[in-house]
């Protein structure tokens, strides 16, 4: 009897460990809210559900767009940004980095190969800075949560931060810095998802069975990914709106002064979740009094400092280049927030 109970317990915990941790966290937060604040729970859940439902059309467009890009192999166009003169490479790398739907592990083998073959660290820096800031799915989610003005502003900030960082890095290289940027132990392989930077795009992907399957697989995986993270984000948004005092947020990051933007950037670096969960949380902070400039700085600094983005950089380059990446990301976030506060 004891042995049967132990086997049952082991099977239960094995299945529990196999569940997605984000879904478990959503369930835990919802249950804790219902048990610890039963009077406030209906308001929290109402905000979360209504916000999530209003974002569904944007989720659908984002899922279809990313699946289409993956199925056609349009990512192969990225390699062309690293050909030609240095200034041209910087401009194209910043622009393409803000549009490419790559995971950080896919970027590692590509960048490692470029650096090993002598591609300038300035163009790589431009791509690295702009890439985590924006992609098609993030653009649509940002538009759904914060509006088109904010989404377009963040896209412009992504390209601007990449461009500025690339040009400053080029200047530092001419001064003799970053002469040996690549680590001796930098990986030459990826995470097993393959390199998407070879070959030519096939725009009529539906004519190829393998690409149709890629479209279906990517659409399903991205839909599940976005739904779970946005469900968590909107649940946290409901909690923030209900329990975070508006006067506290307004005192720290309210107003149009530069201090609020700096605070937004500094808070965004450790508090950021990912490009899909962050916009709903920022919407809650704005509702509580955060200024538009501080919100933009929060999103921009947080994207650069998120763990996958920094891990990709750290795995390949030496400490001076990594420190420059973080400093340029923080500085670019502050500048972006200041400029955005002047526009809106």
C-alpha cells in the first residue's frame, strides 16, 4: 500500500513538473487573488479578461505574420545587411534588426560566424541593439495594448537605438577599442533550431508541403506562446491597477521631466518580462500615472537588458563589448524616452 502511494505521488509530481511554468504561475496568481482578496478578485479578473479580449485581433495578425515569415524563409534577407561598406551595414543592420522575428539562440550562430569572418562589431552592435526591441509580433501586441502611436514610436526607437549604437561603436573602433571582440570560447552552433540565414525566400510557400507544415507549426506555437504570456501580463495588469497606488507611480515616473524618463529606464532593466508581456504592464503603469516618455524608456531599456538578449551577447563577446552593449542600450532608452515625450 505504501509503495503504491509513493508511485502515485511520484507520478503526480512528474506530471506537475511537465506542465508549463507560466500556466502554473497564472493559476497560482489567480487562486491567490481569489483566496486572499475575494472582494477585489472580480474587478481584477474583469480588467484582465476585457483587456485580453480586446487584444485578440492583434494576436491573430501577429501569429499569422510571424508564421508567414518563417514559412517563406524571409529571414534569409538579414544576411544581406552585413555586406558592403560599414555605414551601409550599420544602417541596414539596425533597420532589419527591428523587423526580424528571431529568437536569441538563432542569432548566436549567425553573429558568431559574421564576427569570425571579420564583420565589423559596429554593424553587429546595431543589429544586437535593435533586434530585441521590436519584431512583427511585438509590434502588434504593443499596438493592441498601448495604441498605434506607441507601437510606431517603439519601432522608430528600435531602429534609432541600433543606428546610434552602431555609429558610436564605429567611432570607438576607430579610436582603437574593440580590436578583439570575440571570445575564444564563443559557440559556433546554436540551440538546435538551425540557422535561418541561408537560402532564398520562397514567397509562394503554400506550394511546398514542408513550408505549409512550417506555417501550421509556427502559427500554433506562437499562438500558444502569446496567449500564455499575455494572459499572465493582463492578470498582473489587473492586480497593479487595483493594488498599486497611483500616487506612488506618479511620484516616481510621472510628469514630463527627464528624471521620470531616467527612472523608467532604470526600473525597466530589472523589471522587464519580455516583449509580449511588457506592454500590458506598461499600460497599467500609464493608467497609474507613468508618463509616456518614462513608459517608452521602460520598454526600450528592458528589452535590451532581458536575459535572452544579454545571454546572446555575453556568450559571444568579451566584457568591454558586453559593457558597451548595456551602456548603449540604457543610453538609447533614455534618449528615446525623452524624444517620445516631446512628440506625444
